[in-house]
């Protein structure tokens, strides 16, 4: 006599249950929200830093050129570049950021 084949439920259903019930121990919604926020912050830091240092180096690659300041799009690019992450990291701010990150890391493990 053969045993009946039992199909396991996919993990996706558990994920959907956790998403629908934010008070669940898994906290999937909170994890998704935190992941999206941290991903956005890291993306901003990475992309704006790369763009800032490319501009500082006068765009050394042939495939990447400086924005044309005569156009509206070029002026908007200059405004975005003015708010790049490295422009905010001058001497006193970097020390404050290091202290805040230190306390966040300590708080995550305590």
C-alpha cells in the first residue's frame, strides 16, 4: 500500500500571513518597511557619492559626460548634485554621524 503524496504549503503563504498580520512574531511588514528604508538610504549614499566623485574628477570616462548647464535638465542635475551625500560630510558632521551610528549599532545588539 502506497502512502498518499502530501504537498507542503509554499513559504510564500506564511509570508503573506505575516504581512497581513503585523502583530505576528515574524513582523514581516516591519521587516519589509525597514529593508526598503535602509535600501533607499544606502542607494542614495552610493549613487550620490559615485556621481559626486565623478563630477569632482571632471568625468574621466568617455561614456559619461557632464550635464549640459544650458538645458533645464542640466540645471536640475546640478541641483541634485549639490545635495549629494559627500557635500554634507564635512568635519563636524562626520563625527556626529559616527556617534549616532555607534549608538544605533550598540542599541541593535543590546
